């Protein structure tokens, strides 16, 4: 086996290990629609409530797409349910994850200006 073939095999093994034991970042971003949904959440005013249809319209995706990822967004503390609402409403979570995400977004935005 050549060195090049060996290096390629090592890369694939490492990639598969990352997929089997993902970091929080990879767990979140492995889904195609998540970056669009997170970007839309970063654009909402603090405390703004929304339902799945409203978030879908704001993000430019289908309601089904939002529905597919609502549990993941809840799991990683990006959104939280607004208690006692029917149909269920959500808001950007008051969490360390959201605060850090806004800070990262701000830092990234300042490098592109």
C-alpha cells in the first residue's frame, strides 16, 4: 500500500470516528437546514415568540423543515417552548449556548465588515 493510500484510509477512519462521536458543533451542523434556521434565529428580536410556520417564513424554509429540526433546536437549548400556548409557540432560549452563539456571530460579522 502506498503512503498516499494509507493517508487516505487514515483520513476516512478519522472522519468516521468524528461522525460516530460528534462534538456539539458537528451534532448541530450535520443537518443541511440547521445553519439557515440558526441564522434566522440570530435575526429575531430578543423575546420574540414564534410558531413553526412563522419561523419557516422568516427562515425561507418549509414548515416541515422547521418541524423536522424543532426537537434538535430544543435539545441544544437554542429555542425553548413558551408554556401554555396552543398551537405551541417558541422563543430563542435564554441559555449559555445562545449567548455564546450571538457572541460568535458578532465576532464573525466584525471580521467581514
